[in-house]
C-alpha cells in the first residue's frame, strides 16, 4: 500500500486522540477528508474557516480534548489566524491543518 500524506496526518491525529474535526471542504482538503472519513473520523462542516477554528476552540475548552481544524489553503488559512491566536493566549490545545496546492 502506498502511504500518503493523508495517511500520516490521520495516524498522527489518531495518536493524539482526535475524533472530531471541524472542517471546511475544498479542492486541496478532499483527499485527506475522504481517507479520514473512511477511518472513522467525524467531520463537522462549519461553512467558514473562522467558525471552524472557534468551534474547535470551544470543543477543546469544554471537552478537555484537542480541538482540530482542517481548512483550505490561501484565504482559508488566513481566516483561522484570530482563533489560533486566541487559543495560543489561553493555552487551548488546538491543531490546525490547511490544504496546499500540490507540487512535483
């Protein structure tokens, strides 16, 4: 079996106990979302990146688990900055993953 970046991301998140991922689907995130959905991860569609990061932060605060976000590249990554900063300042465990355009 060919091991891809999606496999490595799923393995790392599983090792950290991540089960729920607040996500916004996009061209560059669909391969990892597809693989992870088949492995039993639960995706919560937030419709906006900023909503995803704040929802993940609230989830982490209330559950004591790691909050996880998966968003698209470019503006998607930019839209999570406020939530990342808030989580950093409040010591909230948060993992944010952004898609990226492939390169050879």
